[in-house]
């Protein structure tokens, strides 16, 4: 995947009151009821659960304010409630036939923690809980598993954004939106302009197990900085609600990693321990500064293999005029997009490297600077004719 310099002003907008801790558990043997909360409007929550072997249910509700909420179990034998925090309220007592409840007394913008208890013959047998935020969230960035945590990445031809409908750093989510509206401005401009609307299909298979959505902007110019921001939206009863805008993020449309073509130059006269390599940068690359030292792993047709340390001793920008390379010189071995450089390498030992027809593998790597960033490595596969950079700090 190609990389771009990303300046993130902020990935997430601040939400101070959306976390609610779990209550104190006192019965390790309690069973769960697959308790689920779903917003039916900005003030109505639908609660549902799987039927249990009970005689009744009790549902409690607390408004989360950043503190850890819990309450102790009821002592039904003595018909008293012991230690229930004032934040918690008993909002419903239901018969065993019920598997859903509609809370119509919630408030927009608040986070609610619900707990359901199932009893049989006065003894608690079930306990489950769920938290829901009655608002819309929107942030940039992946989950770090299937999608990178970077909020955006780009190459010379496109910029890809990763949008999510949770708060971006824990499992709390708000109301699942109908979609996102994305806004963009070019570097040097003051105002954002509407770019596109992305509608979410909640029935799509890919939507069921992920909170992240990819959008790729193909209408970009190479070598340009773009700024993006977004907000999610939801329609209830013909009225559209919006999340706050995300803070803006920026991307620079060059290749995230450099890509190159590489090949042996056969018509050069070299000593047996020397070879000439032609390296060609591809469109969209940023500047790469080569290291004069490379390590080569090889395998030959006769079955022999090994590793060789090599140094760049000469270079040319046109394949005709050569300069000796001194590691202490000020001029660097640099290569930009669609440029070419010829490199004469010399092995540190006696191994023959000018006989390309004898090799089945010829694989080189060294540390380089790419796009003004260190910690990049440069890999060359001289048999397949491909070369590329990788940022080792990301692995």
C-alpha cells in the first residue's frame, strides 16, 4: 500500500461523557440474556433480550457521566433494595413473557447504561447490561486490525479516508447513522466545500462486523495537499440530525511508498565482482536518498546460495557519464519520480556478481530516506525487475 505524509490535526472530537464503567459483579454464576439497545429516535431506546427461564425481569437505567456506576444486588427474600446508587433507577418490572421494552423517557445527547435482571422464585438468575449514546458520532481512522489506524492515506492519483461511526477509541458507539457527508478543501484555500455523500447499507454483509467505511477520492492532483472533514447523519421522522464535524485531517498526494523498476545492465564491462544496475522511479514517487551499502541474498542455478555485502562505487544519471561515489561527499544518491540512475556496485568479497544468467534469485536491501523520512528500507528483486520502499517503523 502506498503511503503519504499525513498531518492529523485531530482524529477524534472530544466527548467527555460517553464512558460508563461496569457495575460491581457479585454472582459469578449469573447467566446473560443477549441484552441489546437500539435507538428508535433521539429520545427513544428499544431494549430487547433473549428469553430466560424466569418469573419476572427488572430493568434499571443510569445516566453515565464518566463515573463507574454499579449497584448491589437486591435482597428479594427480605424485599429490600440494598445499596442502589441514586444514579440508577428501576424503570420497569416485566413478566416472564416479555423480551423487549421501549424506553421513551430518554434525552438526546446523553449516554445511558441499562441493566436487566432475571429472577425465578425470588432468586436472581440472570444479569446483563448495555450502554448506548443518544447522539451521533463521527471520526477518522481504522481499527488497527483489518484496517490501518491511519485516518487517511494517499498516492499520486487518489486519497482514501477511513470513516467510523463510533468515538474512535473504545467500544462505545452512538446511533448508527444513515451515512456520512464529506467536505474537502485544497491546500492554501480557506473554505471547505461539500465533496460527497456516502450512504450506509445496514443490511450489507460487510457492514455487520465493522464500524469502518472506506471512501476513495479519485479527483485529486498529484503532489497536492488536501484537507478533509466529515460528519455523520441520521433521519428520524423526516428530520435529519448531524454529528459534530470531525477535526480536519490532511493528506499529500504522492506515493506512500516508492515503487521502481530495476534491471542488470548487460552491455557494461565490469570486473567479476562488479555489476551495473539501472534503477527507474515510477510516477508519483517522492524523493528517495539511497544508502551506498546494500546486502544481497542470492541463489544460483547450481544450487549454491549466500549473502554478499556490496557498495555503490560509481553512479550516472544518463548511463554515459560516470562519477565516483564517496560516502563523505555532499551530493547524495537521490531519485525522484520518473527519474533514472545507473549504479555500479562492488561486492566486498570475491563472489562473482556480473553473471546474471547464473542466478535464480538476486535480492538486495538497504536503509534509505524516502519523502524526508528515515526508517525506510529499500528492497530490490533483480530477477523480477521490481523495487520498492517500506517504512519499517509501521511493522
